[in-house]
C-alpha cells in the first residue's frame, strides 16, 4: 500500500506541476477536494484531485482520490484490484461524471450521462419517481447510466437507465426503460418498465454470497392528451396503469391525472386506485436505502418487495415544483390513500435558496448553496408520528460557503434508519465536510 500511495502522490504531483492544456490540446480544469466523509459509519479523510474536460457537447470529470482512516492508515477504496469485481469498482470510482448533451433537452436527438443519478422520474412516476443512486456518497459511490434518444421514428423517444454499472458484474442492477410515441395525432402514449435484477445486490459481498437471486419488476402504461402546448404553458391530461410483474401481483391506476408546466412551476395531480400488492413510485429516492436490509440480531434479510401489503385503496396524489422569483426553489408531494388496508401516505419536501439570490444578501453572500429535504412513506399511523424513525424515512441538508474566491466549504448531512436488532430502529448519519479548491 505504501508504494501504491507513492505512485498516487507522484501522479498528483505531475498534474500540479502543470500538464498544460496547450500541450495536450484538451481544455482542462482542476479542483482539489479535501475533507472528512462517512464511510461504513466511520469518518475518514478524503483527498481528491478532480480534473474536468469539455470538448464540444462532451464533458467529463474524474475523481483521483485516497482515503485515510482515523488511525492515519491509507485505505484501498478506489485502488483495490484484488478481484475482478473490486477492480471494476475501483475503475468506476474514477468517474465523477461523463455527459454528452442534456438529458432534458427536448430538441436534442441523443443525450447520455454516466455518474450520480438524482431525481429520475420515468413517465408519470407511477413506477419510478425521484429515484437516486447517491445514498452514502462519496464513501459509497455508484456510477449509473442514463441515455435518451429522441425522434427515432414518427416521434418515438426511448430512454434507458442503469442504477449502478458495478452491479452488471454480478448481474443484479436496477434497469429502467421507457418508450414514448404518438399512435395518433394529439394523443401520446408511454410504456415504462423497471427491473431490479437482484434486490440483494446492494448488500455486502459476505452476506450476498449466501443468498439466491431475488428479482423484482414492475411496468406501467400511460396515455395522455396535451391540450395546451405553448412556450410558457404546457398542460397534459393523462391516465396511467401499473402492475407488479409477479405471481402475487397488484395493480395501480392513476385516473384522471393532469400535469401542468407554467413558467417556472410544474404541477401534477391525480386520483389513484390500488388493488393487491402495489406501491406507487416503488423505485424512489429511498430505494437504495431499503432495497434489502439485514436484521443485526437474527441476520435475516428483508427486501422492499416483501414489505408490500395486499390492499384495496384509493385516494389522491399531488406534487409541485416551484421556482419563486429567483429567490428559492421548492418541491413537494403528498399521497393519501384509504381502503380496507387502512391508509397509506407519502410526504416529500425539498427547499433551497437560489445562489444568485444569496449573493445579493450582504450578511450571507458567502453562502453559495443552502437546501434541506425530508421524505417518508408510512401506513396506518397519524401525522403526529411523521418524524418517527423508520426504514422509509430520510432527511438531510446541504450548506456550501465560499469564504474566499475559488474555495468552497461544503457540509452535507443525511439521516436514515435501519433495524437496531431489538425491534426498533437506529438512526444512521452520513456526514461529509469537504473543501473544494478550484485551481
């Protein structure tokens, strides 16, 4: 390990000594990131050099990092090639992102992104809504893939994603795909499918090795009528149906639904029906947290699929994303279903100040980012227990300050809950405090 560290330091030295962009013919920017991050529930020091390049529509950033534990020992995260899987993981850790075009550009034919996935929603969100693969980052790092091809044939658009490219090594990643087309003028249709090839893929190798593969899949279809399509106002009426692709299955319906984009806001509302084992937005921001969890007392594993309950329920769902006069951006959603299974609710909220606004306030102008979030799914409990810890609870915040030019201090905290082995839940904290210096 000592020699490995020397090679890393020597490589960093060559970079700092100035491989000039003129010499290599590629626009190159460098950042240094130093700080303390949570890895496996302990704090470690992280030292990272991040080169960034941009060539036309292609841009990329890479992470050349080392970790030191609390005793000052160099850990092999990102530099472990002792096995095929570890080697692939170490290579993927080097990718911060690779981007070609913009995934959300409606006029672009091909867009591609490799790296951290955030807030990915397929279609109306009946199967996948606000999915992310960044839990535990950068201690745990997942490189996902998101690609979209538009206007293939008569308006056909295809999008595909992989939650974690490393899971391809074991055959168990989360796959998502969606196709959109117009069967007749003024009527659009979409088909979505999401497959978790092995719900145990996120568990440590020592636990996963003794478990059989356990796949889970769900699909949906939606039909919409875009009755307004203007530059600053788009509105679409839709109906959607989803189903778990399993013998012990369930169905979800969203009818009617409306989605409106007006200026800086997006609004969505729908009436939902659920029959059997179905959960709207099953693949969400919490999915990688409780895809599969282990009871520390018994060693038993429980997948999220196993927590689905058969019920006949109906109710409302609504969401909003608003950018308010260049001051802040806020988003939130709420679901409330009732039926023979009691009630099922979802509460999500996120709010943050826009950097350009922060710069105008003298007392906090050094704050470049400030946001917080809260997410929870719960059944058969009152709102009084909203903040009680469960595996379906997540909250946190991000604050960034720029004390001097080109130097930003970033503090991130995320809280989730896992079984404590005695019938309750313990809070897990991920705390990252890092300084980013642009060279």
